[in-house]
C-alpha cells in the first residue's frame, strides 16, 4: 500500500468513528458513529425549531464481561457491549420556550436510537449551544461515500453472499469502507470450526436497523448454510 493510500485509509477510519454494538445482538453487529449521527440528524430535522449539531456516545457504566464472540471478533475500534449515553448539541429557535423544543427532541432521539438503530441508549443529554433567530433551514450534509451497488467482487461464495445481501430490504448497498482490504464480504472460520462471514453494508433507513441486520444474516446464511456465523458492519446511512 502506498503512503498516500495509507493516509487516505486512516482518514476514512477516523471519519467513521467508533463502532457501536447493537443491543442484545450476540451474533456480532455494529453501527459506525458516523452512520448513527446521520440517522439521528434526520430525526432532529423532523422537529420544528431545532438544528441538531454534534452527536456523541459514551458508556453509561462499566461494560458487562463475558459477552459471546462472533465468528469475526469485534473490531478494535468497537465499543464493548453495554448501555450508552447519547449527548447531542443543538441550536434552538428563540420563537418559543426552549423547554418545549428540548422536551420534544429528547424522546425523539431516544426512540430513534433505541427502536430505529437498535442501540442500548439509556439517557439523552441535550446541550443548547446556539439560539437561532429563525427556523433552521435543512442541513446540507456532506455527501456519504457511495454505497457499492455494482457487482460485489470476490469470487464464488463471497460474490454469492454479496448479491444476496444487496437484495435485502433496508440495505442501500454493499460498503467497502472498513479496513484496508476493500472487500465488502469476508469469509472465515469461527472458534468452534463453523463457517463465519462478515458483511459490510450501507443502510437505507427504510426499516428499523435490527430488522435489516436480521435479514442480512438470513440472506448470508441462505448461501453458506444455517450454521454459519454472520457478523454485520453498518458503515453508512442513506435514510
């Protein structure tokens, strides 16, 4: 790998942020912080009088031990399973009481994080960082890296798994943003000797993420067999 390509890979990894584990998913499923922010900012834009800014996640307490490992172990940048605190900065329009806006925003973010994204968010901390003189215009988001809608690459079963996953409702496409190899589907062997695969996707937001992840897992198992362990990385959001 050239120095320039290595620098680009490092920048891409930093932009993705930490990997957040989906609550209760023992099979191994993670969502990047950047994808979670994109989804939650769209939730904020659906409420009048508010402009959502930076969104971060921190551990709410000590992570429990003994979490089961997937066939592909948690990547090094993944947070340990456990409850999270969502902290969001926001600008609020001064045309009404601040508490009306924040009282509407807090449960909306909590519901979107828990039900829509499957994150174990136990508290939402809002910080009003700006008072707006007018209703905020829709945010112009920086363009996401394009999901891979073409052939999944690889050969044999990797390509078969990729095609099956691309057809899942809720999947906008395959993604190749995590790691330097640039493959959306990676086959391997689990600790117990069973087959394992890790799939990287961009979500469309058309359905709750836990449903999409379960369907991705079923699609991959349909190719590799019911005993295959399927880990899922969601590194982009198109909703």
